């Protein structure tokens, strides 16, 4: 039993995937398969069984997890071997679950930075779904970025920014110039963006609390295309501040402060505790945190 076998066992257990284990260890998939075959002979047990949910550990593998991880850590300490992630030469396939807010706001900056410091990595963007927590736990997603209060418990998290809301409308709006009043807000027709991660439920709760009713003309479940829509109509959208600032940069729209106090919410990145010490995951988290600081 050598360190390569121990690392393969641990990575397959974490990711539930031979392919993902090979990617994370930066070795051929056949090497992972050979290592599993050798361990199966040694322990006289299948160890992992292929199912629609991935490579599920057998009861015997569950029993072995603790001792084998302890042995792996002892061997690493004894040989002073450290897992190193070098972004400059890595071909790692990263998967990031993100909301439309995160997609619109920081994905271009992430790709520009990755092109410079990690030109060979592959970044795959996943949508936030009810299965996001399970994906993070299984290693099918490395990070989840956005406003996701459902991931508060059981996951590590880092706050990236706090923001409120702003109104966005066409630059040459016929009735609104440089200031949005309560009368204007109530009079105009509105677009409501209901996509997950926009914090719209917080805004709706605040409007109900203040007794303010919007004339809703359109509801959207996605952000892409919103800037162009607003630039070509007289509609008003109340969206997170950073989204509003992005729309001002890419479309013929302007940003105005709402005529009432808006709630503030946090954008965070979330990851499962199993990947807290993973060097590649730590690098990706650091890269994203630096982008938001800028």
C-alpha cells in the first residue's frame, strides 16, 4: 500500500468519480482504474460500486476511510511530501455553480485573469439548482458563488461583498431625469427579475413592509438581455447595485437610487468542508476573492 493508492482511494471517495479523481490528481484515468483494481484485490472487496449517482463506497470502504486517511497523512508528514497546485501548468477542470448575478458581474474578469495566470485550466459554469449542495459535497462542483442562504449551514463560506439595490432605466427616459421619486416609482411600469441569487425576495419583503406597490409589466427568470430590454423601453428594473453598475457599462441605461431604503445582502462563495485544504480549491477561492476586492 503506497501513497499513490491512498491518494486515489481518498479522491474517488471525495468525488464519487474516477474521471474527477484523475483530473484532481493530474494522472491518467487508467491509472486510477489500475489503482482501484489493485486495492480491490488487496482488500478483497469492490470498495466502490458504479451507480447513477457515481462511485458509491461499500460498507467496507466506509470502514477503511478513517484509517487510510490517517495513514496517508502520516506518510505525507514522514516524507514531507506536500500536494502542490501550480496554476501556470495545470490542466485542471474547475466547475463553479453561480447565479446570474455572479455570471454577469465577475465571470469576464475571472476569465481574463485565468488566461494570464492559469492558461490551460478549464472553467465550467453551472447553474444554481436544488442539487447544488449535493454537487459541492460530491465534488461535482468546486465552488458556488452568489446569494444562496440555503448554503449557510454545513459549508465553508467567505463573504465577497455586500450590496443593496438600485433602479435602472433608459438614459433618455421621457419622464425620469436624474432623480427617482416615490411618485415616479409607483407610476412607472416595472420589470421584476426573479432569478435565484438576485435577492428579489428581500426587496419584495421590504416593499410590502413599506406599503409600496409596483406596476409589474414583466417578470424575468434570467438577467442576460435585461440591459438591452431597458434601453429600448420605458420599463424600470430594481436590481442589485453591482448588477446595475454592470448594466450601465454595457447598455444605454442609467442608474438611480430608489426613493426608499433597500435591504442589504451578501454575495459569498461556498465550498464543502472536504475540500477546505485542497490546494487547487484554495487557489480558485483566492483568485475569486481577489477579483471581488478589486
